[in-house]
């Protein structure tokens, strides 16, 4: 059985036995859980990473995930690209923790999935700093004094959070091979139109301050909305749990069984 959940941000308590005992289903060795980005396991090469990798590997179920914007892409790229279930993956732990790469079409348990991770960071109002800049310490001091959220290149922010043109084109090529028809779409952020619907939900149906801007990836997904046939599109990033409509589901902390609609 396949289940879906949202951002974990290196907080894996939802997978602890005492937590998922509250679920109406058991997660067993026959199951897979797909995380819609911001997994957060690969963040720093430290004791926390080693502990979490070992703990997650000991869970009975398999973990599959797509990239979010809060991932250490330098660490991710150290893992070799391989073929699995019809698409490109990186085995973080062989057959237990698997990254589903961008622009791929997978056949898992007889169902087809189009995966495309990534998103723009929106918690960078204080800027993105570079430790190699001569003025880094001064820039960091000013950013801290401003009280605004900021990130640091190759420490807490990576430009690979958004895809390359090559990755975008590979996704289109693979979808063309699939006749632009899959069962499910798994991403971190959403299309422009779905993102706007999420904003409306947050603003109580009225017009409010825009929280999430359009970018190359939300534009790409908007184009796919018009070309792609799918049953349901699951995504994370916006830290909430609700069905946006009858074909789009935003996930954060909930773990839900794959919809058979």
C-alpha cells in the first residue's frame, strides 16, 4: 500500500510507533510512504544525520521522497543516480530511503507517478548571504539586526532548489512518452493556479497579501495542468492539510492512503 505525507523538516515523530498508533491503518513492511518534499534528512553530515538515517532504516516501511527547497543539495548530489521502477532515483539507504528525481515517471505497485521536487524559498526576506563574500560578517550582522529571515549559500540555501532547463525538458520528454497520462503527480510546490487557491484559503476567500510568488517551476506546473491527465496531484510546501479541490491535495503532517479515485 502507498501512503503520502507532507514536509517533515527532519522531524520524524509522525513515524514513531506511539504517533502512528493513532492512525486507522498500520504501516508495515509491505507499505511505502511518499514524502512531498522538505524531508530534511540530508541537511548536514553530523551525528543527527547518522542517527536519523539509522532510525528511519529500521522502520518497517519504505520511504520515498521528492526534493523540497529545504534540502542540502550538495549532499544529495553525492549519491549516485540509478534506475528504479522506470525512473531515476538516488538510494540514500538501499531500497529503504529513496529519492525520486525530478521529471521522472515511475510505475509503483501498478500505478504511475510523475515526480518533480523543488520550490522557491520564501523565508529569505533578509536575503541570501555568501560566506565567500568579503562583507559576509557585516551582511550577516545587518541581517540579524533586521529581524528578517535569511539564508546562507551552501549552508542553509541551495540554488538547486529550482530546476535546470535540462530537468524541465526531461520531464516533458518522459511525459510525452507516457502520452501525458499518469495516475498521480507528486511535487513539493504547486502550479500557479493551485497556489492561488491555497492563498485564497488562507485569506478566508478574500484578497490578501501574496505569500508565494510565481517562478519557473510554478509556471511549468501551470502548463502541465493543461496538458496532463491525472487522478490526483499531491504536494507539500504550504504547511497545511486539506483538499484544494477534487484533484489537488495539500499535505503537511497528515499521512493519508493514496486516493483510488
